[in-house]
C-alpha cells in the first residue's frame, strides 16, 4: 500500500472588529465541495506556512495580513486525502474582505458556526474559534469569598470559568450557582461545573469539566437530560498524559486542560511537563488544549507557540 504524502494547508480564522468570523462556500467541483470552510490554501514549495497564509488571504479576500496568531493544528485523514491544517487567528489586517474567487462568503458570529456544514476536519477549528484564550478555575472558599472571586474574574474579562467546588455545602453551592449563572450570563461568560462536585450534572449551566478519573471511566461524551437548545453544551477534561488526551478526543470532549506545565505550589513534588513535552503531546491530538500549572496571563504566547489554546489558572487570574 502506498502511503500518501500529507497535504499541508494554511488556514485563517479571519475575525472583524465586531468579533464575527469569515467563512466561504467551497465550489462543488472541489474536494469537499459544497461545504463551508475557513479561507486558506495549500502551502507551496519553498514557502513557510505564514507566507502561504498571507498569500492565500490576499488572493482570496484581498486583505493584507499584518500579524497572525497560532490557533490550532489539525491532522486529518479523509478517505482519499491526508491533510495537516495549520490554523491561525487573523485579527490584524488591512483591506475589506471581499471574495476574489467568486465563492459566496459570509460573516458569522462564533456561536453560530455550528449551524453550518463544514468538512469533518474543521470541527476542532470551530471549537477553537469559539473558545477564549483564558480558562479560569474557581476553587473552594467561603460563600462570600466565592462571590468576590467570581466578580473579580468577570471584571477582569474572563469568559470561561470552571467551578471546582468540591467541599462547599450543598445549600450554599446551590445558592451560589444560581447567582453565578445570572452574573455570567450578563457578562457573556460560560460557566462549567467540575465533575467532582456532588451531583455535578444537576448544577451544570453551560457544561461540565471532567476530572481525569471521570474522563477515563467514561465510555462516551457525557450529556444532560435537557441540553440547552439555544447554546452549546460544553464538555472539557483534565489530562496529564497522552493516554488521557487521546481518550478525551475519542469520546468527543470539546477541549482539554493539560497539566502541570510548570512547578506549582499545591504539588511541589510533581515533575512538570515543560513546554517541549506539552508541544509533543498536544501535536498528537485534534483538540484545543489549555496549559495549566504555575502559569499566568504572561505565558499566553508560550502556550500558543506550543500548540495550546491558551492558559488555565486558579490563582493568577485573581491577582
């Protein structure tokens, strides 16, 4: 059997000042024709991925890219084609994006991307495009402190928050989540509940975050009896090695947290992964992955360059 070479493709998630994302419709005569896609194209010989991205977006849309940010890398095997999609977020550009090839284009809100038919390889890109760069984890504390900390996170612009409240008494937890749900909705933030919380599914607002133990015991993606019809129900997971990352991908988890990347105060005896190993592990799955462990907002560029979605943290976002 002949092994096909992997086609390398540069892809741009182009976002305008209003936060909308540009998608275009593939011509029926092309591979995966008739489906929506993010703009981009094949990387030519003697061309870097970044050069290919800028050339393709200029040819297709008439825009000049000033800077791009790594978003996610996807390895995908179609029945007839193996592809590697190097995906970048493009927010810094000049010119008005207009189709230069005649294909229909449309500006879409990130949350609405799920309503369009894309090639199978694009699903992790859609997820990455919908997720923020920072994932805050709210830990156990007294009720008054919990509310203060939540308000700090929301005031700091955090849009993705996990409640890891394992020891909070049930009446206090229930009341806090009711208040948190209102505040997060007003701030446009997603609120996930850690699966270690007793009866976590009952308290799930926008989704659930699986502990590594619950992840490895799951044989399919967790669901709730009545998932929200007007928004996505998110499932994330804590991972520490390749086995856990691969299992998260296999059961359909939306994104993962990989830890620890650096030394932490809470687990000083645990050997950290470091950025090199983080990159090696993330490159073997098609999942958005947040880096966790001894990190702060200032580590975002390191995380993105290592293939990560961004930074997850407990204390750093409260400082």
